[in-house]
């Protein structure tokens, strides 16, 4: 990596970066205060105004934002620009059945694309290379988010997820340099190479950029050795932008570098909200600094991590590997799933009781979820015949994730002080 590979934001001195962050923070705070009624009320409740932000430390005076706030203001209540200025809308499913909705102006999309390009270059890619994009397209931010690299010097193959045999064919035929996918799906593609009798180390691929779900160093090692490529971690979430909030550098592979000229990170105590010093583990919080359509103030990600000093980009801090979550979110093949999501589906089927648990396993390359749910007392075999398939189809339709369904007899599931433990994690090496 040379200075010529860095864009203007990456070349800023630390003093320039801090001044830029403060300037953009003031602009963002003013924008939400003047244009978003939710934030005006939240600021007023804390007796804070934009004039109170005179240093970066003053960010601690501002209110937190969480996922429920987006749901409570569904669909466009947190937008800071008129709907007519919103060029694209993405959404993700939520615990109540309502999605969290995010919007982007044309300026937002251009900045997003430039950050994707910055991330790819940090990961070892070069402009002009071809990228096989196996992230899912649609309302999920992964596929179309990464696709923005096409406007910044990369050739993008929008294959999306699925059609695994065709993934192998196009990699063989098109000879891309880069591949983007969830790490578990990349391992599924690896299995397909073996199934077709093709040596995966002979492909044109040089770099894998993986994200959207937690993955271990052991999984990285298997991907790298099996494909003879470098594999790096990209981080993002739709409420903050999408993929490209942070990305690992190929030369260090020591945790995603946060693009701090666009996103200001904090670590807080997940219970008290107290800001913690760098190097101490807590909940990761982000404030956007340059977003126009949906600026976000102190968004609580629920990801548990540590802020570390910069290495490959010395002025930008890094995120440690995500160690867990402060809530009960499950990520199944890149799809966010909460127990309440499943519960809302089960309540649509009157033969089923509210007693259920979610069993997570990893029998092969990818995580699998089985919904174990009790039938109601007095329900007969005729009513239950084929119901497991109907429930699985409804979960797939509503939540976007495939699962198995095992209908138990009343009383079969364990109780704990009258309350069923919802998540049973039987994946080896995952806690």
C-alpha cells in the first residue's frame, strides 16, 4: 500500500481528521435537530441544543438511538430530507414485524460507493479488477451496497446469493479477482467446487471480502488455504449505512479499520450507557458524520467489541473481533433473526402453543435453525399433518431464512422457572 492508493480522507493528519469530525458532527446535529421531530424532542428532553456541541467529547451529551426508535418512526419519520430527495430505500426485518427503514440521497449513495471502493482497496483490491458479488440483493443492504463499487473503478458481477453451481461456473468463466460473500456461503461455494471436481486453488480469485455475520479466525484460515486467497472482514449495518463502515486491511488483518471521517465510534457500558475508554470491551455505538437522508446519532449496535489503535491506517481506530451481542439477536446465513420474529409467525397457527425454542446447529458449512414448538393440548394428528412445512414456509416468507420445524407434544419442551429458554446453541465452537 502506497500513499497513491489512499484517498483524501485517508491522507488527513490526525489534527485534520479531528477538526473534520467536529465540523461534520456539528452539521449533522444541526440537521437532525432542525429536520427530525424525534431528535428535536430527544435533544430537548436532555436540554441539549446544537450550540452545546463544541468538542468531540460533547457527543456524550447527545441521546442514544436504537432499533426500536426506527420502528417507532416507521417508515420515514427519521429522514432529515424530504422524501422526494431520497434516491433509494433499504429495509430490514424487525422484532415487531415492522422493518427498520433507511434512506439515501444521491450524495449518500456516492459516498457509500466511495467507502466500498476504499474498503476494497484496503482489502488488497485494485481499481479495474472484477468483483464477484455474492451478497444478497434486494432490501438487504449487502448486495446493492457493495455494488456501488462499479461507480468507482471496479467491474461488478451481481450474481447475488444462491444458484451455487452457477456461482462456480461464472467464477471459472469470468475470472474475477475479488469475491464478496458471507463467510459461511463462501464455504458452501467451496463445497461446490469440490463437488464439481474443480481445484479451488486454481481460480483467478485473489481476495475474499466477507461480512454480514460473525466468523472465526479458523474459518478465515480454511477459506484462505482452500482458495489460496486473502480473506478480510468487512463491517457494517444498515442503520448506520450498510457494508463499508469499516474494513480490514490486507497487510495487517487485525480487525476492521473504522472509516472515522464518516462514522464516529464509541464504546459504552451496555447496561449503563457510560462511555468507556478505548481498549475496554463494551457495546459499539456509531454516529454518522456525513449522511444526509438518515443521519444517525449514537446508534447502539448491540455488538460487543473493543476500540483499538489504528495500524494500517494509523489515524483510524479499529474494531476488535465482535465477541457477541448485548441482546438475543441471531444471525443465520447473514439474516438477522430475533425470537420475537419467529414467535409472531407461530402465533398465526392456532394449533401451536406459545412454548417454543430455537435450536442452532452447524452440521455442515452453514448454520441451521430448527424451530421446536409444542402443539396445544387437545390438538389431533389431523390438524398437525403437514403443519411443520407450512410453518417453515411462512418463516421463510416473513423472515427470509430457511429453517426446520419440529412440532412437539404438550409438555415436551423444558421449562425454567416457568419460562422457556428460547435459544439453544448447539454449534461447535460458538457461544
